[in-house]
C-alpha cells in the first residue's frame, strides 16, 4: 500500500514538473493529470484502498514513462 502511494506521488510530481523537463516550447510529449489529488475521507484501519489517476499526453509526440522514482 505504501509503495502504491509513493508511485502516485512520483507520477504526480512528474506531472507538476514535467513541463519544465520535457520542453517549454510546446513541442514533444506533455503529461497532464486530470485529478491531482483524491481524498479517501474516513477509512477504517486495515482497509485496502485503491484509486486510479488518469495520466494524459497533451503533447504532439508519444509520452514514454521509463521509470518512476518516488520522493
């Protein structure tokens, strides 16, 4: 569960800062996340939680996620 949360944080970080790394000239891949956060509200201890974040490519070239390094 903890690894899953860390992967989501890594992907979201990539979405926030990806535009700087992937080029600011408007060309190339451009990753966006439709929903940047999700609140599970009140959760019972031991419950297994799951949520899917949609990662979209708004650029003009294929987006390749080669690796994710959560903070």
